[in-house]
C-alpha cells in the first residue's frame, strides 16, 4: 500500500493518503518500532469494503477517470 516511508533519519512516516488503518505495519515491524494509536475524530478513515471500492474511491478523490 506504500502507506509508510522512511525519512532522512530512517524514521517511519505514515502517508495519510495511503494508510487505511489495517494494522499490517504493526505486525510486520519489530515491537518497539511502531504502534497503533487513536487518531482525532476528523482523521478516522473507514477502510473500503473491497479492492474495487478502494480503486474507485481513490481515483475519484484524485479527479482521475477510472480507465
């Protein structure tokens, strides 16, 4: 999903435009490296029901045609 990138100090940075809150990064990284936390009410992202809905929503938000 490319939701995490490393900055110049090798610290993971979350891309809010790519993160869907699935938590896979937590299970992949070492226990001390990352943790899930609560976000503010306005930052809550509801994950799409399936991949097709994700693509449709993502393309629509970017103003791009589906095909």
